[in-house]
C-alpha cells in the first residue's frame, strides 16, 4: 500500500495518507477531510472547500449549457430574420422592376397621348408609385429592429453566464 506524505488542510501538520483513501481524518486535529486525486497528484482538501467547488462547478456547468442554448436561440432568430429580409428584398426587387417598367411605359404613353401635358401626368404617376417603395424599406427596418429587440435580452443573459464561466475557468486554471 503506497503512503503519501501530505499536509493537513486544517492544521497544516505533516500527515501520512494511504493512496487508496478517499477520506482522511487528521491524527493531530481530528478534522475529517477529502483526499483529492487529481491525476498523479494527491492532496487533502477541507470538505467545505470541496462542497463550494462542487456548487461553483454545477453553476459553471449550468451556465455553460445556458450559453449554448442562448447562442442557439440567437442563431435561430438571425436565421429567420435573414430569411424574412431575403423575401422582402426579392419582393422589393420585383417592385422596383415593376415600377421601372411602369415608368417607361407610362412616360412613353403620356408623351404620345398628351405631348407637353405629359409632364404633370408623369409627375402624378411618380407621386403615386413612390408610395410603394418606402413601404418595403420600412418593412425591412422593422424586421431588423424586431430581431435586435429579441436578441438584446439574450445577449444580456449571455454576458451574465459568461462571467460565471470565466470566473470558474480562471479559478480552475489558477488552482492547477
Ligand atoms: Zn490536522
């Protein structure tokens, strides 16, 4: 049976602990402690410390999962926003080419029919068709701002969970 010389986590006394032990009771101060096996390194830890680590570790795991879920939710929102924008832009292109043809045909027909009087007729035509174009631009803006409004609270949650994950990972690194 291999025996390790360790330091009691409570009183600091040099103690001898069997390799296979999971719990150790200090022969000097009597404190029950956990024998932590981390690879080849064996150390004694206060039970309270370990419980805290477990709690923080559970929080880290929960936050890690929350981060994955939130990032996934954002990706879904962005995907549906992009699909909506693509549809709106395709509709806008169709509108614009319809307006273009309408304009060319309208101008030609007006000049043929009204001569110089075609100028106010074309003006009225442009004023009427103008209403089509901003409606699409407005829909695009509203789609974008709706997505931003949905994503903003998720980003706040991500920031909070990221703090927990970073704090734990930093702690884990510094205790190595
Ligand atoms: Zn002790």
